[in-house]
């Protein structure tokens, strides 16, 4: 009899609990029911919400002396890790890029090395076609063999057309086969105003890109730390010292913390450079196209780099963890869920702006089960003077399953049996 009474009590208690749960888990309306989680996407996870810094190209507020110092047909200045544009002038005007084309050539080479398709010690034999390029070159002879490392040095430091084409033919089967790879990678990177016709950058009808697209592929190339072992070299040599290599980018010698990247000069393109430099954890890229002479080519790039380092800083906001409190859960196997957030990414801010930075945590007062660990349940907004400059997700630190009659019965039965 005692056991029967206990079982009856369990059933009655389970019904009572589940009734309370099922009523409190929803807000009732005359026309039906509506979940309290209406502001959240079902099963949205932290991976669905990426940190994003707002880029406002129309709000650069670049000083007049910087604007007048840039003497070129088009130009752009970006911070590499965020991609934020700090200055632009005719950035989407299609232009002949000259040897800046080799940024894409070198990018494909770096990627081939990373995926094991190519090794620095591999030998490449120069074809008659590669040796016929002319312009800047290391005077490869048909049948001459060099290592991948030597050809990269010649391409990145001395901007050798013959070396670039030798690398291209090795990877693409032919220069045109490699050009197809170049255009496919450009499309993949979103370089919508670019069309390559060769791997060297020699003037050719239909071979064009823009300052913005160049900044995109330059930023991608700089993700490969190996390239800096070549792009930062001022002087080198090949063939046991018989062939001297001098970097065509004089900023490597004269600009503090320059990391590259590539120059280009042809009759159609004018004087061009994509110049990169890194100070601390801030790396910037200045692209200058169509300068009239060498002085303006490098002085324009230097002015843009100086402006970036003088005006901006990379700032890591403090974690919002201390502002997070447990959130009540309705209709769940647990009463609370514990919010967590990852460390915020670094922000590119104008110097001094970090003093005005606000972190605003947005969390609901209650949530309805089920909730999965890692599911987004809120966000942290980063604002300066009321303008949102970034955000990142707050996620559930634990799973809370939905309470059902079966679960409630099992829980109550276990409790009563222990009493």
C-alpha cells in the first residue's frame, strides 16, 4: 500500500509540474501561442555571428595635407587584418597594374607551397617562352634550371618577368593555364574589376585591375608569412653572386618597418606600388597607381603609410564576461543558463577614440528551453558616440533540455524513491 501511495504521488506531482511547465514556457494569446524566444533564431550558434567592424569609406576625414601629398591616378589605404579603408581616391578605376600583377602570381605560388603542391627546393627548367619576356629580368636561358626559392627571389625582389613566367608555367602547365588560375582566384577573392592576361604584368589589351582589388590580393598575400622573407630583402644575388638582385621597392630600405610588397612600371600603367608596413600589431597597405615619376610613386605611398600609423591604433576591448549574469530558463530541465562570450577581437580605432568606447550587453530576461550550449543568446555591442563599430556574440555556456512529462516523471520518481 505504501508503494502504491508513493507511485500515485509521483504521477500527481509529475502532472502538476508538467502543467506548470507547459503553461509557463509560452505566452498565451487569444489566437494561439507565441514563444518568448521570438527575437532569437532557432539553433543559432556562435559561428553564425562573426565579429564585424564597420567600415565607412565616406567618413575618412583625411587631412588636406595628406590628400594633396598623394599624387596618383588612383590610390587606396587599408588596414590589413580588418580590411578597413582609411583613404581612397578613384579606387575602382580599372588600370594597367604593370608588375603589381606579380602579387597574384606570388599568391598562387605561396598557396601551392602551403598545400604541398610546390616545394622551395623544387627545380624548374626555363622555357623559351619564359626567356622571351623582356623588360625586368634575370636573363634566364632556355633550359636553364633554378630552384623555386631562387625564382621567387628574382620575382619578389627584382620583379623579374622571366622568373615569374617560369613559376607560372610550372604551376599552370603554360602561362595561359596559369592565367586561368589567376582569374579564378581573383573572382574567389571578390576582385570584380580585375582581369589578368599574363603572369608578369607586361602591358596587354584587357589586362587590368584597380587599387581596391590590388589591396585585396595584397592583404591575402601578406597572410603568408613566408612572402616577407623575400619582400623585405633589399639586396641579394643568384648564380653564385654573378646576378645581383636589388629590390625595386626602395621603401624597403628607407621606410621604417616596411614589409613589402611590389612595384610596377610600364608606359601604360605609369609608376605603381603596393606598399605594406607593420608597426606593433597594425599592418597597413597603401596602393598607388599611375604616379608620374619615382619620387611621387614612393612619396605618395609614404604619406599614406605615415597617416595610418600617426592616426590609428589597434585596440583590444576588455572582456564583457563580468557583465554577464545567469538567465532564467522556462520549461527546462534546469532553471538557468550561464552566458559566455569569447574575448573580443582587436578594433582599429582612431587614436584616443578608445576612451569613448562603450560595451553594451544585450541579453533577454528569460529564455525558453531547449537551449544548446554554444547557441547565441545575446550580443555585445561596441559603440563610440552612439555609432556601432562592432559586435560579438554571447552564447549559452550549458545545454538546457526541454522539460517533458517523461523527464518530469523520471526526476520526481527518483526524488521520491530517495526520500
